[in-house]
C-alpha cells in the first residue's frame, strides 16, 4: 500500500514537471523587454486651456467713485490672473508600427492636443502629426518624420491569446518613464461601454500614463492597446483592459488610408433575443438579433422588416446584437452580403449592399402626460389610452403613428419589471399593428389560445423602437 502511494506521488511529480515544461514559463522577460522597448514611446501633449481675461468677470455693483471701486477691481484682477489662457500638458504611451514613423496610441491621450511630442527609448524627441482618430475604439494614429528608420513592433493575433497566457505591458506609468510589467490574460472579449469593444483583461500592472501603450505576447507581438483600468483608487489593482489587436489593426489600416474609419452599415435597429422573446416568437433558441425598426437605408432597400430575427450575416452566425454590430462594422462599405432572417417562423435569405454607418444621436426628452380625462383601460398592469391628437402633440409623435399610449404602469407588474413606463407608445401586439384596446385584447387572447407563455409587443419611446415580451402566466 505504501509502495503504491509512493508510486502515485512519483507519477504526480513527473506529470507536474511535464506540465510546467509544456507551459513554457519564462525564467525572465529581459530578452523580450530588450527586443520591444526601442519601439515603445512616451507621449506628451500640450493643450491651450481658455481662461477669463482680467476685468471680464462679474463684479459687485458699487457706486461710481466709491473708495471700494478700486479695491474690488484690484482684488478681482488678482483672482482672475490665473484664469488667463494657459498651457496644459498630459502624458501617455504609444508604439511605433513602421520604420517610417507611424505610431499607435489612445485617442484620449491626444484628444484636443495642440502639440504632440514623442520621446523615444533612446531619449530622442520628435513632434508628431495626427493622422486620424476613432473615438469608438479609443484609437489614434500619429506620424513622425525621422531621418533614419525607426525600430518598430508588429501586431500579433489577439484571437489566438488564451486565458492564462503570459503578457507584458510596456509604457510610461504616472510619468515615470519606460516601465515593464508582466501578468496573464485574465479574460477575453470584455466590453465596457463602446459599440465595438473587444478588450483583453489582464492583471499586468497598468496605471495612468500606460494608456496607449502596447500589451505584448511572449513572442513580442502586440495583442492589445492598454486603454483602461478598473480601480476605486485610481491605481492598478490588477484589472486592466487592452483593446484587442484584431480590432485595432482594422482601425489603423483605415486611418492610414482615409484618415478616418469607414464601417459597414446595415441600416437596422436591433435588440437581443431574450428567452421570453424567443418563446413569444416560437424560436428554437434565444439567439440572433431582433430587428425593431428599419429606417431608410440598405436594410429597407433589401426587404428587411421589423420583427425579423437576423441569424446569419455574410456566412457568420449571429449570436446577439453585439456580435452583429461588430460583423457589420468590420465589413467593407459597398459589399453585397447575404443576410438570413427568420420571419413568421420561416427562414429567408436577403441580399444587402452595405452603406457607410451613420449615427443619429437622439436626445431623450422626459415625457409628462397631462392628467386630462381620456378614455383609458387597465390591462396587464398597464393603464393605456388610445392615441389622440392631444396625446400625439404632447409626445411629439409623427402623424403616421397609431397605437396605445401607456399612461401608468403598476410597479408590481411584469410590464414595469420589463421596463415599460408612462409615455411609451404600443404600436404592435403579437406582431400586428394595433389602434385600440380591443386590438390589444384580441392579440392577447390569440397568444393564450396558441398556448404561448409570453406575449410580444413593439413599443416606441422618444422615437426609438423596442420589443418587449410580457408573461401570460396567471
């Protein structure tokens, strides 16, 4: 028995040694640091901050000729002396990607800068020109003119990075100069707040000043651009985020060629397919992107309709809205692609020629409904009323819209939990247009008779459409 235990222990030690050998744990990152550091740069920006000229601020009213007049004038002029236009500087990092001087950094590092100075590992300094920026991915491309070829680094494949792989961050943390930190890939595919986010999370120390610097794999390939940290104190706690190189390379190529990004545009508004929405639409699984609206554009021209569920785009499976947005954005403008949709339970393939993405920023206006006497009904926890001309004017709705206005929502209802609020307009129920309470009740009865557990409605809020699935249980 003892011999067997010793045999098992010996086997475990051999196995552990084999795993350690196969993991290629480096004894040192010194060779890697020597290799890549010459291509990493410190970035100093200078910006003019507008101020208030002495004598232009608000002054207390004193009688003309009063002894206090000169006192207040001298006092306020001294107070505003520091408010004259002044120079403000900021620090960040970047890296050279070509021997002719193209440099990648974060957009927020150079945003609104009047002057951009690049300091190289050798100590040499050059003034950079801004080629282009992409605020959506927080990437900027700079260019310096050098009399000699510059050391540079190449991008690696961020999709090949695995959770647990070693990574090295190089940059200028807190303005201390060139600094190297090591860690692992903590997670991939992180999203913060951007439409095209695809961050690598790492525990390699990243601090202020590291922004725009490279995240290397052990082969010396750039697999990320250090962009943000999660920290209650402002310092590194081991949760840093680097924009994945396979996103950055596409942006850099477009900035280099056009000075701006040119992303594909499908021309639809979409939302995720939740479990209750999938049940209401009788879908096999909660996958795809549900089309909520189709304004004038490529999607409308190709026949995409509100209520369609996009399951495949250009041969790629669509898992959710985020995936579709990235697929479309990474596709070249003008390309004709095949889009597979599920419509009324059947699959259809449509051909769409992509346009160029255009953003329309809508300003949400709080809705306050008059407490006028309007014929209303209570249904599924909602108090609804037929859309009248008065309500249409209050809500700022287009004359072509019909439906039921939500006047109130019980806080203990499923409707409230799903986000319905006063001022919402119900335009469709059970994927059919409605204009009366009778229409809504009829669609609910149809869903119950069909044995469905959920009931789908299309609502509009501040002009934006959204599908909501309400439970029919009970």
